[in-house]
C-alpha cells in the first residue's frame, strides 16, 4: 500500500473520507476589461468573452445576468470569464463603460 497513486477513501472509524476542496485562484487583472469574439470549438457560433473583471463569483453572476438581459441573449460564467452568445461587442462595450469600467476590444 506504499503506492503514491493510492489514497484512502473509506475508513471504518470515520466513514467516507472527502478530500478538501481547493479554491481556484484567478490572476489579478490590470484594470482593463477585455472583450473578445471567439468561434473556435463552437461549430461556427460566435460568443463574446469578457475577461479581466476583478469580481467575486457572485458579482460575476450578477453582472452576467444583467448583460444577458440587456443584450437579449444567453450566456454563462466559466472560470471567471463571462461568455455572451452572439457578436455584441459594441453593445457590451457601451454597457460596461457606462458602469465606469475601462474596456478594450481584444482580438480581430
């Protein structure tokens, strides 16, 4: 049982053993919110990726819900990046600038 790949999963003393969850640390942004259009891996469907926001997960969810409602489209939050369906970069830029954020359009 000295294998480094094995781990204790159940003990008769304590029952099921759960490993502690590791919180993912996101890199701090430089204060500039970047909006990028991406189609790769999405069968030609475009999405706008909004990155560089220094908000907690709850704040990102709230901001994403507000942006989705104003754009009239779907989207999600994955690993600290907001994804909005469709090519709505100009609308997203104006909405985020109205909130007082410094915004750049990234990519081509």
